[in-house]
C-alpha cells in the first residue's frame, strides 16, 4: 500500500475516522533511514517548496544586490498570516527591488490572521496582494525579474526564465532529474512540483546542512537560517511552523504545505522527515508529525510537553466536554 493508517479518531471507544499517510526520513545523500507507507509516493510539495523556489534569486546575487535582510528572506519562504509584521516585510522587499504589489500574480484573499481564527474583518480594513500568504514568495519572484530585467506579466508561466531556474534548483537540491519532476499549478498561480517523499526529505536535509551542497550551499544556508531565526515570519501567531521551530531551539527548520504535507529537518542529525496525510487533514498531519518526531527520538521531555497541544489527543465538543480521542496508530520502520 502507498498509505498506512496513521491517525485514528474514536468516540466513546468506537473508531470514527482513520487518516492514512506516508512518511520518509532521509539524510543529506538521499539515503532512506526510516519510513511508513510508501516513502517514494509522488507528492505535491505545495508550500514546503518555497525555500527552494527562492534559490535562483539568492544564487544570482539578489540578496546582496538589493540588501535583503534575514527577515525578508524568511518572508520569501513563508505561508504567512498577513499580520502587520508580514506585510511590512513584503512592502520592504518590493520597495528595494523597485516593484509593486500590483505586479504580483498571486491574487489576494482574506488574511489568515482572520480566516484561521474565525475572526471578522475590522470595519474599514482593506487587504491586497501583500496580505496573501504567498506574497513573500511572489515578491522574491519579482525581485528576480527586476534583477535580470525579465518580464513580470508572465513570471508564473512554466517556461518563464525564472521558473526554468526554479525547476533546475529544485531538481538539483532534491537529487532528482529535472525531467522526473511532475508539475501542477499551486493555489497562488505559481508552478508547483511533485516528487517522491524521500526526495523532498533529502532537499530539506540539505537545507538544514547546507555544507552538503557545493553549488547551493551558501544560498541554502542563508534561507534555512533565516527561517529558523524568524519562525514568526515564516507563518505567524499561533501557527505550527512558528511553534515547531521555536521548540526546535535552532536545530529544526520546518515548513507545512497545503493538503497534508510537512517537512522537518534537523541540523544536528543531517536528516529530514517528510510526511503526507492522504486526505489533507491538518490536525491529523500535526499529530502525526509530533508522533513521528517522538518515535525517531528527536524530542526531549521538555519538547514533548511543549508540542503536546499539536497532538490534539482529546476531542472536545463546543461546550468543552471530552467526547473522544485522537491517537496515533503507526509505527515507523527503521532501515
């Protein structure tokens, strides 16, 4: 089977929901260390790809040319809440590269700071493309176009020079032939690539230990360190990425992607875990990720307690009554 049972929900002791998934743990060389389900499952990377999509800009000297800060680089890798701190960084990136939010091809949506928390928009509040959760990535795309004097109207086209460089960088770091990358269009209109889970894990292991990549090492170092140094910019208040990187105490670099994808890498170990929940359920994804970290021995007692809320082990109804449980039902196989 490609997917194995991972997270089960019960009500009064009776099984009600079962979330299937797969995971792969690899090192910087792509060696498979542990797995559940099919570690070679072809998985869309979604927003876990953002750090790799920023590579062409950094590789071509864009960070130095425009004077981008570590905070701005973190924002380029983000799926953010659209909080004031996020919008300020996006605005700064655009100003430094001489571009505007009106050139962004991502569109706009209600900022996550409101939609994720079921909060109404304040009276008179206006939002634009800068509030889009992918605006950091798109501002970085525009900076690349400005640096190389490329057309901005078509920067999301698969054949645009920017996207060709993104594809090359993704394939190189993930250890996969470019022609073997499957592709589709992401929610923000940019191309997104699918690859085996094990290759996604390898890419993040290299992001965590950038010295393992001669060609991309310096760029991976800048981006990975920016992410873990500014976790609140990578996602936002109350979000999983921010919490995990804080709990990781500088050792972990992690990113969640839409529809049940997450990657967590450890600098000290030179390893990364890539996980996919088949039905895209976020609570199941977060519970499975913490359980996987625990089984792999990555957690000490303090970290285990800090991440306990993300396991969401107790199910409560709207009145706060205990009505069921969420529990892990998988065992990672080590090789």
